[in-house]
C-alpha cells in the first residue's frame, strides 16, 4: 500500500514543484482572413475612400465577401438596425450618406468584417489545474471590426474599431476542485 502511495504521490509532487506548465492546454483562435495583424487589416481599411472606392476596388483591397472568408454582407434593414437601434435616434440624426443609402433601400448594403487572432495559454501549478482547484489563463492577440456601407456600388461610409493589442489574465479558483461543477438534480430525490 505504501509503495502504491509513493507511485502516485511522487509524480504529482514532481509536477507541482517542477513548474511543468508546458503540460497545460494552449488554445489558438483565429477568424480566418488574409490579414495576420491588426496593422495589416487597418492599412487595407484605411485605403478605402468614401465617395470614391467602388465594390471592385474593395475586391482588390481584400474585402470581397465571395473570395475572403468571414466578411458579412448586410442588407439595408440590418444597416438600419445598426444605425437606428432605438427610437431615440432618428433618421435625420444620421450622417447624410447613411440616410441616402437607407432611402435607396435595396441598392444599399454593408460589409462587416471582424478578423481576430487570439492565443490562450494556461499557466501555473499543473496539479491544481488538472484537478480544477485553480486555473490561470493568459490570452493575447488582436481584433478588428470594420463596417463599410455601399450605395449603388460605391462605398459611402466606413467605420472601424477594435483592439490592436489584447492581454487578458484570468485566475479561476474552485475550493472544491473537481466537485465544484457537480450539481444536484432536483428531480432525483436524495436518500
């Protein structure tokens, strides 16, 4: 019995003191696009000139929803929901190019892009992590959001945002470890 205990406790002690955090899971998440960094997508987006850039020009810049994945095409009703989310914002409050586009109805469409790359790495004590007592995660990366409004084949408005640099730290503690996530089903009577 003592020998069995040594076989189990020995490696666990070595793992907990050895700092083998490279044994912990790593997650890479990317929304597929042609851009590999925030700067790359922003440079392409900055080349769009409202009133001048055509849908053909957008294709050359990489903003073709039929060639480049994860570009969403919005109809005029979806654009209306974006710019007039509630009754406190009126059509007359909008940029003139947006108003004209919404009035054009089916000639009005939008392209929405949101490429991102995230890398999550768990770190810390392997034993505490494996048995769900404490999990630490570090997430890094970037995300970009862009909206282009097109009226009759020409970009009339654009809007960009995002996070050029993401750093998120999460430290989750579960005092009950693996028992923390167990729930009692009220339909099953306890005996």
